[in-house]
């Protein structure tokens, strides 16, 4: 890898400094696709509950890269196991792992009908500035980086470090989201986790001495999901977004000329898959501008829903067994239940030992040199793995007096 003439650093409240010494990383950061992540907030609808959570996907991506860089430099087993090319691929994959994210975090994936990982691979392999940077090094490099994202790389360690149950992505977003939302649930001991990481039998493992640190990590993730990411008001905002695009699609099916009013959604409504250039133009600011336009729409439903999003006039919620009742009440009050009664279901299993090859599991290096899957060693995690907590609610306008 070509090195920069002078090492660059980026100030960061989580890691102190993010260190950049490889030209490929610096060039990727300066690509237009990566710079777009400045305009995509990390927390999406969660911002409606925690107003200080204004941080971007760009800063999280830089944080995941920094953790991957530290893994290579501080974990002897990782540094000695990976080839120089694999180290480069690992850092690039960490940097780019979220480059295909749409606005409003994961809530927009149902609107796009496509997971962000597929768009990430599409952008990495091109056509894109990102792909050009990688192909200038090696013609096959984009596909190799994408294979880490989709878990098909011949060395499974790379995918384990980027996308597993204990990876650079999760380690950064727990610390970062906790910090910016002002909660303490996501605080984890990153330094100790890195210090006790090892590679054994082609798996990333942690020493038994850090089992309590990993238990805390599992609990932190569990609490962050239910207390932050799955907060009812955040889910309420998500339902409003879904209702807006349901209404927009219905209007488009009646009159295609509506696209003249909202040209930013032309491809979203007319195509099954956006191109890389179309995805580049889709960000938080574009969506918020479109909602301002919709607020002035002659269609009362679209105008009302857009106003609710802009002014945080969120839906109330009830248990899912009241859905039929709410539908009838909405009809009585003149609200179309297609847009004003929305069911949402969330579930969270704190730790789930995967089947198959088990490469995504968390493994513990025992004192005798053997490795054990985490829930076989930790009674705390074993108990947590039996939890399948689910929450189903129905959201509706609070103006309806029940």
C-alpha cells in the first residue's frame, strides 16, 4: 500500500484521533460517495427522541475503520495472521461497510425494498468513484472488498471482524450512539476487548479472562436496542415515514404526473433498484426538502403526514390487539386507516448462537487452549440467549379520542 507523505489524523470524541497513513484510505474518504455519508444521520428516527444524536454515518464509518486499524496494529494474532493485502481489504471494508445506507437509518430499507448491504456492494463494485480508487490499485480489489461485506471472502476472519456478533461496526456504534444520545447503556470496555482478542482455529476469539467484559458488551447492546433504537417514539416516526411513501405510491398509481412535484423520488417510484448515482443524490436533506414540498400538497393526507414529520407530531400507540378497534375509530373520525393505523413489530434476542459454520458466534479461548462458544461458558449469556423479547404495537393519530 502506498503511504501518504504525511500521516493524517481526524479528531473524534470517541477514539480521540482517527489515524490515516494509507493513500487508498485517504482517497476513499475524499470520494463523493463517502462524503455523501456526511448528509446521512447515523440514528435516523431515533433523533426524534434524543435530539443530540446528530452524528453522521460518515463519523461512524471512520470510527469502524479506526477500530479495524487498531485490531491490525494492537492484536498480535490478527497482525501476524493476515497478509498485507488482507489488512488493506479489512480496513477498506470497515471504512465502506455503510456506504450504501439510505436516509433515516434502517427505516428506509422497507421503502427501498432493498437492504443497505446490497447497495453497499453495488457502490463498491461500481461504477463509482470508490470503485475507481480501488481499481487503480488492483482490478479485482472492489469485488474482494465487497466479498467481505457479503461474507463470501475466502478468509472468514475478515468478515468476522467487520460483520459478526463482536465486530468493529458494533463496537463503534454502541460507544458512539451512547455518547451522542447522552445515555450510559452503550458504554463498553473497547481497550480490554482488543487486548484480549486472539485468533484460534481460523476464528476470532477472546480470552476467558475478559468474559465479564464481553457479557457487559452483550448487555449494552441489548439495552441500547430497547431503550434507544426501539424507543416507541422513534418507531412512531418510522411509521409516519412509511405512511408518507405509501400515500405517495398510491397517488403515483392514480396520476404519474405527481413526479413533477417530487422529482427526487422519480426513480424510487419507477424502478426496483436505484443506480449508484441515484443513491448518491438521496440523503437526509433531500428527503426533508421533499417533506416541505409535500406539506403544501393539495392532497390532504400527504400534506398532513408531511406536517407531522416536520413538526414531530407523532402517532400515539397501543398494543397490537387493539388494531381492529383503532381501524373502526379512524374510519368514524375520517382518517384512512391505510395511512393512519400502522402496526409495527420489533424483536430482540440479546445473543443468538448461530447455526451453520458458526463463524459469527463469539468464541472464548479457554485456559487449556480449547475454544468454546460464549453461551457454553457464560451463565449470564446462556440465560440471555433464551430471551426472545418481542413488542408489537399499533400507531394512530393522537387526535382520535378513545
